[in-house]
């Protein structure tokens, strides 16, 4: 393969990851967020029901993430990835075919399962291809697709509302969009081939397992981060639309979240090089607290948009920093640590939306849920600050991040 054709192939492989994010995250997962207020206006669904459907979506993601972490065969991972792409299309179309809660619940669960295909399976397959072809392993473009997926979902709903399409027609519109996204996500990511010995150029460094203290407090902090992430991810459009002075701005606020999230991975990598992984996580979670609770303090449009930027610019950064730490501790198999981390993060994502939906239905607003989410994230940041000070694993990781300044 010539240098030019290899570059072209690399570009297509990375774009396949972006399209998988647009399909499985942007459509199958995040179309629900801007469509939720529309569905509440035009169907029977209430705040508590909306929260439970979101919780089941995250339960599906957690099952898919744990499955991805346990599968060793690259060929089985490729098959699961393609199954997730198909599921993303079918579950999106299925939402337009029924108004039965338990059928919706099953569809949201399977849609959540499909989103693990873009988030975890695709990233692993792309890394495999890049290493086999001696290409620099950079996934910033891939994860930027998550932010772009949020933008896609928000803009698509706004466009369909302008055409006076009801909630069912909008799900059909997303289904057609999903079919278009499926094609490049499927075709541009080659089937894996057997690994060539030495293709990566060197053997993977030995694992450096974390201390028990690190694991306990890191899992607790990541649970807190997951709780804070999911509330805004699920309810931000509904929260904005219910404010009389902000009606009509919900989808554009959600789009701004996506725009802020798109470059977040690369931004937080640079921050980590200056202050370490734990330091960057603490700063990101501190900013996220402000982004979460700001809509409860003021209904100013400028403040809400600033809140969206803070939230969008931090939630994906938190995930990417933890993924990077897992790779540092277990270079040959980061999934070994990410399985445990995903369980903590995912458990919060199941509990939080269901609880927040019930609180909103009982009180008539989302303020209590937002303050609770902000409190959890603040607690997580405090746990990390303590961990950074007392644990040798945390100190070593921060030193590794800072050392990258001199290695590049």
C-alpha cells in the first residue's frame, strides 16, 4: 500500500468511527433528549416515565460496555460492532411504531446497548487497524464524533419541528438518517486481519496495577461523575423549554453542548500534561458542577448557554482522561480496568435519571435533581483531590502525564 493510499485509508477508518458515533450516539442515544419534550407534549409520557426510559437506555449501554470489556477476539468484537450498527437503526425506527411503555423500554435498552458499539468497540477496532499499519494511534477525531452527534440530534429535531412534524414522524426522520449513517460506518472500517508479529513496532509495556486505595476512591469518584453527566445529558432540553423566557432555545442549547464536547478530548489531554490526570479531572469536575447547577440559579439565556458550554466541554473530557489512565496502568489490556470503571459510571447512569424524573414529577421542576447531581460531582472532585494527595498510583499517573510534555 502506497503512502498516499494508506493516508486515504486512515482517513476513511477514522471517519468510520465518526459516523458510528453519529449513528449510535447521536441518533440511537441522543435523539431521545431533544425529542423528550415533544413526546411529553404529544403523548402520555410524564417526567417519571421519561426518567425510567433514560435509565434503561444506560442499563443497555452498561451491558454492552461490560460485554465489550470481556470479549478478547478481535473478530467477535467486529461482529458485535456491526450488530450494534444495525440495532441502532432498528431501535430508532421501532420508537415510531408503538406507544407502549414496555416496548419503548426494550427499545431504549437495546439502543443503549448499540451505543457501546461506537463508544468502545469502534475505538478498539480503529486502534487495532492503526497499530497494524504503523499509524499514530490518535482517537481525538473519533471521540469528537460524540459531540457532533449531539449537534446532529439537536439540529435535526429543530428542523423537523419547523416542518410541523409530530413525534412519530420525527422518529421516522431519524430512522432515514440512521440508514444513511450506517453505510460509511459499516463499509469504511475494514474487517480485522490477523495481527503481524511486531507490527506495532514494540512490545506493550508491563502492567502497573493500581493500589487498593486508588481503586476504591477512583471508583467512588467515577460513580459521582456518572451521576452528574447523565442528568444534563437526559433532561437539558426539557429543563430549558420549561422556562417561559427560554422556550424555543432548548435544542440550540443542546447543540451548543455538542459543539463544546467535540474538541474536549484534545483540550483535556493538553491540560493533563500541565497538571496531571487527576489534576485535570478535578478541574473538569469542578467546572461541571457550575455547568450543572447554573440553570437553577438564573434563567438568563446567556447563563444557560454558558452552562451548556461548561457541561459539554467537561463530561467527555472526564471519560477520556479515565480511559487514558486505564491505558497507562494496563497498556496491553485497558479493558481490564475499564470494566470496573464502567460498572461504577454506568450504575450512576441507571439510578440518576429514574430518581430525577420522579423528583421532577413530585415537585414540578428539575431544580432538586440538578442540585443533587451537582453535589455528587463536587463530592467526586473532593475524593480525587484527597486521592491525588495520598496515593502513590495517582502521583505516578500525574507524573507520567507531565512527562509527555518533554516526549513530544
